[in-house]
């Protein structure tokens, strides 16, 4: 007999049961079975959880691998698509001076194939030496210098330069930062080259077109102004001659034979100048019958040029007009070493007008008398300009220098000048709206294209401590056409008794 203690449901009492041996064994067996069952249950749960965790990990790992593969495939796809854009793509590690080729063609690929054990600096030098034209070799070597790249690209995402290649034309080389340190100093960069020959030629073509006179093929007034402004910086140490040229009797031809004959005369003059001057410098058509040339020639060459142009114009014959006469003035830099190119142009202009007066005297025309009358007429006007609505340019014929101030709206564009003159307070507030409307370039262009031959604009302008009445006259010039709208602009004071105090 075995005694065991068993708790009953009665609170505070314990009842002693006397169990037999068989009963005890049964109880113990059931207890062991229950414990084993509990252990097995816990173990099963652990196994299930472990399996679930493993399957979840495997699923997540698969997703990461799939994503990595997808990203890799996408990167490869992007790199392949870039093949059609870039001539070459290379990864340069600036920390260890190495370069890896991703894509390259032609000579660039050949240089990399033969670059075993060479640094990125040596490879880039080899690429430039084998691909750039002589004119761009030095610039290419400086730009592609890997040893100075970190300093030049500090804080920058990319830098680029256009260079001219030997075999493929224009190339745009770029360095793009893909990894930088905490100070934004690049550690790894991608070097790309892109062929831009067609774009460059199209761009150059547009620039040439915007700077070219359509009728003669010479450079136009815009190009002339730009070149004169930059002339001293580029050519101050080279001997040159400034030539001012003007077609004689153009107005007579236009009035008596027609503008087609006048155009033939202008083109004939350009043809003669091109034959005699063309290989020595730049030729410009600065106005209707006005030309200029800057030729790099010494005194001996200039003397030959003078003879050549006289012979060429004398032998010229057109279809509508029989003969051509051209007056030229020459001013050599060696003759006036202290003069600027602008001062030389004025000297050449004076000499051209002297040659023109001689021509008309030979023809029996009193140019001096005409000149005196012109001077007297100019004295009546405070401002005389020859303006070109088409090009938005002007030439000052007669004007007080005190008005050439930015505070009075003075500008290199006639549209800006007229507009800002009014807005600067020079025009009476009550007259300003009408003044701005009638001096607008679009308004004037349309006005004269309708066949008008005169426009008069009356307004009050500031004069000391009061406003005085003035009138602006606009008249088409001799060389006016609908595609080249040149006008003379005259401003004259009108004395009245009702001038307004400020």
C-alpha cells in the first residue's frame, strides 16, 4: 500500500488517500505520458515556427536576390542604351588612379586595350594624343588631366568641354561625380564622350546666318560691332588696314532705273571686293551702300590692293547697269600706331568721303556745295540717326554727346534706346503712352510696309527745368526695302509759347 496526498476541492483540507500499487503505477504512467505529450507539443511548435521563419527568410532572400538581379539587369539595360548616345564611357577611380572601360569605339577602345598596368592619367593622356586635332590638343590635355580633377571638380556634379576630334568631328567630353567624400571631393567619376558634330555645325550655321548679310554674303552690322569691340584684344600686335568703301551713285540708279539695278550695283561692289580683299581679312556690309573691311596686310600689299580694286571695278559690267564706281578710304595701323581701330575707321571714313567728292567733281556735281547744305540742314536738328528696324541697329549722323548717357536711355539697340528714353522721364508723362506706341519697332515696321513715306511724332521732352515741344520725323532711306527697313530719324525742337515747367 502506498499513501499519497491529494488536494480536494474543499478549501483548507487535504485528504489522504491510500492507493494501491497498481493505481500508483497508472497515475505515474499517465503523468509521464502527459509530460511527454507536452514536450512533444512544444517541440512541434518550435519546429513549425522554425520552418516558418526559414521559409520567410528564404522568401525574403529570394526577393532581395530578385531585386538585385532586376537592378543589375536594369543597370545593364541603361548602360546598353547609353551606347547609342555616348562614344565612350569609362569609370575612373581617383583614389588609386585606375580606369575601367564600359563602352568605347575606334581609337579610344584601342588605347584602352593596350593600357595594361597603366594609370588612369597615362590612359587619358594617350586617348587625347590619339584623338584630338592639333588645334584642340593642348586644351584636351588640360581638361582631361586626372591629377587635377579633384581640385577642379570640388563641389561640382560634372564638368564638360567641347573639343574637335580628328576622325569624328566635334566631341563633348564630360566628367560626372558618382562618389564623393564628406567634403564633396570626388572619389570616383564617370568620363563620357559624345559626338556632337551635327549639333555643332547646326549651331555654327545659325550663328553664321545671324551674322551674315543675305544679299552680299558679307558679315553684317551686328558681326561688325562685335568684332570691333573685341578687336584690340585679339589683333593689336598684327599690322592691318581698315578700309571704308561706299558705292557711288546708288541713289541715282535707284531713282532712275529701279531698286533691282541698285541691288545689282551693291552685289557687284561686293563681288569686286571679295576678289581683291577676300583672302586677307573680314568684309562687312554695314549699311545700304556702305562697306568696311579689316585686312591683315603690310604697306606694300595695301598699295597692290588699291590698284586691284580700281581695275576690278572698272572692268565690271552688270545686266541692268553698265558700270560700277566704288569710293574707298584706307587707314593703316603702321601709319597711325597710336590709334585704336575705331579711330582708324574714322580716318578711313574721311578719306573715303574725300574720294567720293573727287568722283562727283569729275562728274560735274558740286559735292562741296551739297556738303555745306547738308551741314546747314543738320544744324536745324538736335538728333539725326540712320536706323534699321529690321536689325534693330542705328548709326549716329549728328547728335550731342551729352545725350549718350544711360540715364537718358542710351543703348546699343534703337528699340531699347527709344523706349528707355521715354521711360527715363525725358518725355512728358501726358505724351508718354502715345510716344511709346508710335516709336515701337513693330508699329513702325507695319506702318512703312503699308507704303507710307513719312511719319511725324510730336511730344514734349525735358529741356533743363521745363518741357519743350519737339517733333520726330521718320523717312525711308534710299536703300529702304521691306526686308531691310532703313529710315532716317530726325528730331527738331519747336519753339512754342506753351512750354511746360517741370
